[in-house]
C-alpha cells in the first residue's frame, strides 16, 4: 500500500470515526472502502471494468449490484446449491 495524507473537515473525521466504530475497523479501512466503492461505481458508468483485489471482492460487488437491482434467488439456494449450479 502507498501512504498518503489528506485534510478532512472536523465533521468528516467524526463521521468516519463513527463508521469505523460501527464496523469495528479502522478509519483508514473505512476510507479505502469508500474510495473503492466510488471508483467501482465510476468504472461501471464509464463502461470500464473495475479492478478488484480478489475474487471475493468481485463476488461481493456482484451481490451488491443484484441487491440494488432488486434481484433475488430461489429461497432454497443455499440448501440446493449443487442442483442450481450443476443440475444435480
């Protein structure tokens, strides 16, 4: 990771600290997450594929997109995953 410094308004810093407390993480992690969300949203609008650090991040982004679009899966998906994935 690269180290950088930014200036925040007092209310911005307070809000970030509150988010970090709720998520039980650091302010830095909250900021990185917010930056990733904004960059991913900007990439989707511009048509460019966003860069993900892992396959897990990609899956989470897809799940968030489906949730925002109002998508849902079968109610027994977790129980019958093989059936839906492989037709077994």
